[in-house]
C-alpha cells in the first residue's frame, strides 16, 4: 500500500494510534474508565441538557427552512449533475447505515419500557401507552435524521458543488479558507475518524450480543463469548467481501436486501398480528407525533425535575445521533450527489421518519397489545430481563414464530454487515484526504480494525466504556454542527443570489445584436453537427475568442487564465476573497432527435456553456468569435452584479474546476 498517494498521513497515523491507545486503556481497566466517563456524561447532562435540546431544535428548523425556501432548488453538485442512484437504492443505503439495526433492538423494547415506567403519569394505563409510543417516535423521528442531514448536506454541498474534499474540515472553509488543509483540518478529520471507528465498533459489539441472544433464545441454548466472537468474525468477513465489491456492487445491493427483508418482516407482523388495531394506531400515532412535536422538541422537564430520565433517554439519544453524524453524514453525502437540496431534505428527513413510525407502530404496539394491563406479563418480564431478546420474545406470541425469528436473525446480520462496510468506507475516506477510490487493501484494513476493536472490547468487557466515550464526544460535535449550519447558510445564500443573476439563456440576445443573416442563424439552429465539426468550432472559434477576451482582461489588471482541453475551453477570472468567475464551452454528445432531417446520423454534439456553478444547458455552436465574447461578457456582467448584491460578504468557497 502506497500511503504517500492513498492516505493523508497526519490523519491516518494519528487515527490508528489514538484508536489503539484508547482501546488498550478501555480493555485494561473497563470498569474504572466506564465509571469516569459515566460521571462526565452525568455532569454534561446536568449542566448542558438545555444545549443538547436547543441545538437539535436548531438542526430541525434549519433543515425545514432550506427545504421550503428557494435555497432548496440548489443542486448538490453542478447544475447539470444527475443523481447517481435511484430513489429506492438511495433510501435503502441511507436507512441501512443510519439506524436500521437500532430499530430492531429498540422497536419493541423502548415502547414497553416507557409503558412500564413512564416519565409522567401512571404506568399500565391507556395514557401511558400513548405516551410510550409518542416518546419512542420522537427519539427516532425527524430530530435524529435532522442531525444526520445537517452535516451530510454541508459535506455534499461543499464537496460536490465547490470541489472541496468530502471531509468534515470542508465546512470550515468559508471561515478559515485554505487553513483547513493545515493542523486544524487534520484534527477535525482525526476526531471524526476515531469517533466513527469506535461508534461502528461498539455498535457491532452490542449488535453481535443481540444476535447471539436471539440465536440462544430461538435455539434454547446458552450463548457463549466464543459464539459472539465467531459472529464478529463472520460479520466482518462478509463486510470485507462487500467492501471489496465496492459501493455499487456491495453496499448498494446489500442495502436493497435489507429493505426487502424489513418489508417482509413488517408485512408479516401486520398480517399475523392485530391488523385492524395496528392500522388504527399507525394513523393515531402519526397524529400524536405531529401534534406534540413542538412541545416535545423543547421539553426539558424543567418543572418536573426529570433530569435522570432526560439524561437516560432524550439527551442520550441526541448525543448518540450527534456522535454518529460524522459517520452517517459522510456516507449519506457520498451517495447524494446530483440531488437538489429539497430532494435531499425530503428524502433524508421524512421518508425514513415515516418508515420508523410504521416500524415502531407494528412492533411496539403489537407488544403493548399483548401485555395489556398485565404489568407482570411474561413478555414484559422477558423484555425487562434482557432487551436483546425483545423482538424474538414478541414473535413467540405470533404465528410462524420460527420463520419470523430466522428472518430477523438474517436481517440483523445484514444490517450489521452494512454498518461495518459503510463505516469502514467512511473512515477510509476521512483518512485519505477525501479520496473515494482508494486501494482495496486500505479499505480492508479499516474493516478489519473495526472488527478487532469490537472483538477485543467484547472479550475484555470494555464495550460500555467505549459507548460512553462516543456519547461524551458528542458534546464538542454540537458546536461543529452549529457552525456547519452557519457556513452552509452563508454559502447557499450567495449561491442562490449567483444563480438568480447568471442563469439565463443568452443565445437570442447575442443573435439579435449581431449582423448575422437570420437564415444562417436558422440553419445553425437546425444543424446537428458531428464531432469533427463541433471540435473545429472549439479550436477555431471558441478558443481564439476567449483567448482574445482573456488578453484584454489581463491588460486591465485582472487575473485571467485560459484553460484548453481537447473538447473544451475555459476562461477563469480569479478574485481574491470573492467568488471566482468561470466561463467555459464544452462539447456534449446527444442523440439526434427523431424529428430532425438528420435523424439517421445517430449522434451529434452541442457546444454548451458551463459556468462556475455548472452547465447552463444552452448551445453556442454557430456563434461567431464576437458573439462568444459578447456572451462571456454578459455572463461576467451578471457575475459582477451578483458580487455587488452580495455586498462583499461572499467568499471564494473552493476551486473552480467544473464537473
């Protein structure tokens, strides 16, 4: 492995070193470390629970604002970019990486636990049941996904739209500029990489304990530590195969399998359980969740003094989602190129939330229906004694128990494989300077390290200590996420202003101002040139025209540069401390439309204009040199108007290479 070309050495080596040191310490003295970290977490909850609650509320409001405003029209990538994945595969991947396995663990147990021990009111009542489901939905709904969405949106925007690395450091660019490539940037990425390593490793360790408990419950055999270590080896081995296959052939296909198995399990519970009751509760649960959303968002139980409950549930969850945001956010960003911000926010916030409401209703309300008013019901006692077997204990009260349990075990394994391979992929990206096509050995290394950390801590009893460490690490991440909201809004506002000023078709204007005969212009419009003619236009018309303009700009003291490639030409005007201007003409291949007299020729080429924000989708083939110059000057005039309207507040948010 050539680390000089495939890794960012400061981040790579420091991440490995920190991970090993912390793992060794947690393994040697797990109880002592866990006690100290728990004390730190208790102190944070006692003094800063208000900050957790307020920050997450800001994340939700920010996501909703950019979704409904005109900022939602901006693409995560150049204007001409298209999504790389279908909606189905995209949603499957973000759901699998985000919280799919967590729902299997808590979808049954959390509503039951709130029902048996509610924060307010009497246990075992109708009011307690409604409150239990509402609280569970609150913890797994919009707020959780908004935390992921904030960082994912910032990373995707700065990376795909402004060509910055797909790294957490990039959200700092509008504030510190190129200093993100220095020590502060390395520290930010190292923090995210180590947090992702421990987050995925502890999730894998606890998940394997759940799968092992499920196997032992179904097979009526005692689970052993050796069995759990073997399961880790199997999951990590499968994850290595998935990582080796790549994002499209591995993680995408496995995520699709996860969604299919999840739907099968949900449909089975709906049909085999109290179907009419579950459909009614789904509608009512959705209404309760929406109607109480604002109150729940800001509820700190300040008058009821429920700090222990708040710290053990809501603040714990917010800290957990925040701690996982570098992992899930980076992964979601990586698979979201080409979508508009509105598409992104709807897909990341609302679709998974609806799926979560359906899942928690089907499994949680099924368990509550079975328990009823019997607080000492065997199902309630089973869940209280071991949360890991909650799902399998529920299946004992449904037909086809064995089949449902087997599907659940398989689904749990595939969810964990998806988490492990996507986690390894994210850590690899974080430690390689944002590269996405790294050597296979490098990706396998991180997959193996996740497995080693999980296995060693499971064997030594240090999983709880690492989990608490991950939650504690969420506190400084709060400020990074709030900063991401600010920098992203600042950049989006300028981007929207730029779009408003420069995205206009100018071909008709340039034609009307020229002395070109209208019949010649008509011939050009109806023409569908082959590659040789289109290339000739680039070299003999576009290049000389933009070169002449570039020379004139340089004579007037501007820093202008002409970039020439085989099928494109591009002029860039660099502005210190402001958005650079770029005007390019690039050949793009299309199929000749069926209504054309040249239909039989098959393919033709357009000479389309590309600005800094991407393709403008209008063709200048047939323009004269003067018209090319006039079009470029018109776009530059609009760019200067944008700089004027932005009142000098915009900054150069990245390089100007087009996609």
